């Protein structure tokens, strides 16, 4: 059972806690991390490319010229795909890039990512994240005291003051624990969890 130090917002050690083996000492399976990141990024794609067919473009409805006697190829509509400003044949019509991935796979990948951060000594647990005022300077100073300037900060209960103070720090990102995901864990070098977030994660991933 891994044991980690718990720090306060000033970077001082206050106590130690034991972490769950099932969550923070999981068997590493790098291919699961890859699968989940691909799944996340695919689900973010909008797939908005759209062209109009000959039924959707404006115009048409009148035969451009008579059938015979003009020396031109016969035509029934000026919105034919072979005409300028005509419709598009087999063009994109919106695409859903979303994939499906079993919940068990996603949970196991999350365990692997958390275990990796703990093993690499780039994860810190704090007792609580609170600021006297919602100021970016105070938040950045707290990250500096913890030595976690480039990190993902996960808290158990997001509040407006913390959110406002953190959103202008480009090297860090703050998430409510319910939005914890593999992509953000891997994107940032460090990981900061408060005690409430640790408790929620262990309850969610214990089985």
C-alpha cells in the first residue's frame, strides 16, 4: 500500500496517508492509455464539413435552354453537378467520429495513469486548496510553493474563487474530480490532488 505525504497550500508537510493499491499501484498497460486518448480526441471532433447536393443548392427548376437545335449538350437544370454553382456529388454531409470504449477499459487506463504519476514522483496530495482571495498571483504562488508549476490540479469540490484564480495560469489546469481524464493527466508533467479528490477517486475506481 503506497504511502504519500500530505502538504498544505504553503508546501509544508502536515501528515501522511495510505493510498489504495487497486488504484495507485495498478499494473501498467500503456496500450490502454493510447486507446483512451485516441477515444477522447475522436469524440471531440465535430465533423461539421457539409456540401450541398443538387437538391439543396438554390436555382434550377427551369430548363436552361431547349432540348434540340442549339448545338449544346442537353441539360435539364442549371444546378447539375457538371455546371458552375451546381450541387456536389458524394461530398461530405456531416460525420460522427465518436467511438465506443468499454467503461472497464477507461477505468483501468485511469488507474494506470495515476499509478504512473505516483511512480514517477510527480504527484502531490494537499489537504485542501483554498485561497484568501480569488487572485491568480496567490494561486501561482501556491503552485510554486508545492513545486508543481506545470501540473494538473484536481479538487473534490470546485468553487468560483479557485476557478477564477486558476484560469489565467497557462502552465496549469484545474479540474473538478468528476472531470478527471487521461488526456489531461498525460498532458501536464505533475498532478496535484486534494484529499477530497483522492477519496472520490478511490471510491470510483476501487472495483
